[in-house]
């Protein structure tokens, strides 16, 4: 069985990774914030063009993996960070509509292996030792969304999973945690 990436369960560590990435570059910070705040797969994040997000409150895409249409709002944090990023990027590279949103040093669209290295290094720097990768951002979104709203049906719909059990397993909620919650609940 291959090693599966895990969500980062401690919200403070998620924030520490963001701070570390912000020191590297606004681009790296935005990729992390985008993934953790939208639950998109890295292929969909890296497939975005400037026109998909510039001045927008909502993003509309066709998911690369499933081919399904997805529309979702950008929260205030993302809208501000996108605007700041596009202003900064315009100083060195074109930000016209059909240009990739996330580019590397040679102004080509970033690929997932580059982002994987960026995320792994950042997580390592802040002391995260569990299995992390690009998909960690999507799982972070799922776990922390679930913790905040406790609505597995809504999260299942967002992720387009076929059953709640798949979503629970996906975000790392184990049977032991479910059992523990039962044992500690009294009415």
C-alpha cells in the first residue's frame, strides 16, 4: 500500500506553513492558501489562468480528474491575496487573461512536482513529520471544514464523493476517533 498523504490536524501548524511560504514568495503562499481554502486538487489549482480569478468573487472550472463542473466562491482572504499577488506579479510578468496564474522562473505553468517540493520543504521546516504532499491542502480543507461545520453531507457534496464514509476516511476521521467521541459524550 502506498503512503497516503494526511491532513494537518493542528490549525496552528497549517498557519505556520502559510507564514513560512509567505516568506518565500507570495506565489507559494497563495498556492497554499488556495488549496486549503477551496479544497481543489492541485491539478485544478495549477490549471487556473489569470482570467479565472482576477476581480472575481466566484471561480468556475471543469475538474480535470472528474470532468465535472464546479463553481465556488472565493473568500475574502483569497480575494485579497489574489489581488496582491497579481499586482506583484505584474511587475515581472504579464498578467493578461489567458496567462497561467501560477508560473515558475521561466514563466511556464508550474507543475505538481515543483509544488510538491515546495510544500514538503515548508512542512519539514515547521516540524511536520507525517506524510504530506500537494493533496494535503485538499485534505486540510476537508478536515477543518468538517471540524468547523460538522456537516459531512455538505463536505461529501463539495468533494463529490459517493458516500459519507468515503469522505470521513478521506479526511482522516478514523473509527477510533468516532468511538472516542461516543465514549466521551453523555447527555
